[in-house]
């Protein structure tokens, strides 16, 4: 027997805005309360295959769906390949229907056939009178919740406090070496510069509870993490039992995936719920949007830094330091980008004493700068690549400041609403081991923080100068 259910809600929002909310599948774990995880398996043209984990009557279930995107009619047709428990087959239809320029109807339809009660293996269904009741209750509850979530986001009434991200890197090393490193937290003390202690509090079978202590801004910070080791597929699931003050919850997975005998992909996936108490944040935060942005930047920085360090260690190379910053300013994106791209203007900066351009065309620049550094005036040679289409600049320094072994970096400007610009800057450096005393610092952590602070200060001065030209 075929069953049909239809749910709808009026949204005081433009039809395109409503459609964009449910079309962005990667945002579902953030936008939709029942949705826990989404993995895009295939995406091509107007087709995508996805794996979804969501709460079904309070229990997390996983299924695979195939979607056809109809952007011209603001719709998605879905066939669920491996449906939820109790369902033999299911089709789902999303539609955003224009009523006026600022009012839309959001429609969600389900067509499905059920499995006979006596053929159901999932014991969670047995708490219901029958499979029909189980499935209808799940669809009704989730549909009503999701439609309200979409309405709130489209009408900007909902502030999202959940986030997810994944970072990956290719390591030229064998899979066992990489997996052993991410498993053995004791090794982290000598590898990650900020990690000063790792203590196993509890150990049983393939699971352990570990207390990690790091030094941040010369202050000790600790957290306790539960780690589950799935060694046959080189995977670690983790959950922070006492997250950082600005987190309600943090969990995720590490994976090492072989490409060949001595080449692997290292991947880390993170999911979090942030705190609404803005006093808990180390930086000044006054809204949930700012809190989300802070946490995303914090997680991105740490993840990229960890990836770079692990890659360098297993490849027996010097361990780099990755850090980034962003600034919000008012201004014209084209004007600010051209100021940053025009290297002849850089001698107007306080820390830049002179510039000699060696080569320049529309895409590449090579030049020598004399800048004020921690060791006095420094002689720096830099090569930049300009990408005007996406307002970005990347660079490397064949001859970095004397205290650095390497300095790579980049700038990117993003245009936001109301003439606001977000400028993101990233740096990757290595520090020469013999420079401790040269800058009046006797320990590595203080030296690292002093160098990073100097680079970030110069970055901020550059933005401040050019935005005021």
C-alpha cells in the first residue's frame, strides 16, 4: 500500500531565499534540528547522491538518497535508496512556491511503501503499535520541525549555533606511521609546539579517556577527550567530555585513507555546538554570528596547523606553524584590492622602509623589501601571485626574515552586505632553531608567540593604512 503525506508552511521571504536554504545540502546539519550529518557521495550537474544521518523518533538513523535538482522551479526530487527503518521505498519532493515577491509557500511531500511488521529487524520500531504509526510519527515530527527551521532561517529569525567542517591533507608516508601518530597522544608533546602534557585517565579495549594540556597565550588550558579506536579501517572517533568554555559540545573523527603504499590522505571531521554566553569567548563577541565566526576561524586554524605539523613529522621535514586572522572593514572591494595589489604603495606602510620591484605583470610580482623586524631592518625577497577574479593574493618569500626558515601566505577579500568587507589573511612559517637569543627570548613558545604577534601587527597596520587611503 502506498502512503502520501504533505506538509507546508508560509514563509515571509522571497522564493529564492527559501529555496537556497533547503538546496544547500552541506548546511543541513546546521540548519535542520533532526539532521546530524550529511556526506555528499556524488555531485554532478543537477544530480547528487548523499548519505544522511538524522534523528528518527529520537534515534539516530542513516540512509542514502539520490536527488535531482530543479532550480528553475525551485524544487528537489529525492529517491531514498536505503530508506529509514520500516520503509520499503520512499520519494520526497521539496518545493518553494512564489506567492508574492516577499511571501512563499514551502512544501514537503513524502510518498512511501512500508515493510510488513513481521519483517522488521529494527527493534526500536517495536515500541510503536505498528510500522505505519512509527513512520508517520517520524515524518510528521521531522517535517514540521524542518519546515519551521527553514522558515526561521529564511526570515532571519533563527540564530544557528551548530557547525561542522572537514580538513584533509596528503601525506607521503605509510598508513601505519600516520595512524600511530594520531593514536598515541603522548607523542604529541614533542610534536605540537603548544602541547605540554597528555595523561591517559582510563583505558579499556579500543577506547581511552585522555586529558590534554596545552599552552595558549602563556596560560595552561586542559580538556578531556574520549577516543574510540577503529584500527582495522584506521579511524578514530572522539568526543570532548569537558569542551572549551565557548563550546557546549565538540566531537568528530580522524581517518587515514591509503592512496598507495607510501601515500595517504589524513582527514579530520569536526562537529560542534557553541555557547551562547559571550563572556566565555577569549575574543570580544557580542552576537551569535560573531561567535560562530570566531569558532569557525578557531577550528580552521587549529585543524590546518595540526595537518601541516603531522604531514611534516611523518615526512621527516621541519614542522611549520600555521596561523590566520580576519578583519571587517567598510569600503569598496575593488579599491582595497588594488591598493593591496599595487606593491609600489607598500612603501607608505610604517614597517616598510623601501621597495625594489624586480618583475611585475598582471598576475605575478617579485620584489625586495627592507622592513622593520624583530632583528632591526630586514632584507626580504617576495614573490606574489595576483588573482583579481576572486580578490586574492598568495605569496612566498625565497628570502624571508633572518629568523624564519620559510614564510608563505595569502590575502583574500570577501564582500558582505552593506558595503562591508571581510579580509582574511593566512601565514605558514618555520622558525630557525638558532634564533632564540637573537630576539631576546629564551624559550620556544614565547619566541613563537612573539614572532606571530609581530606578523599579525604588521598585517593589521597594512589593512588600517590602505582602508584609509
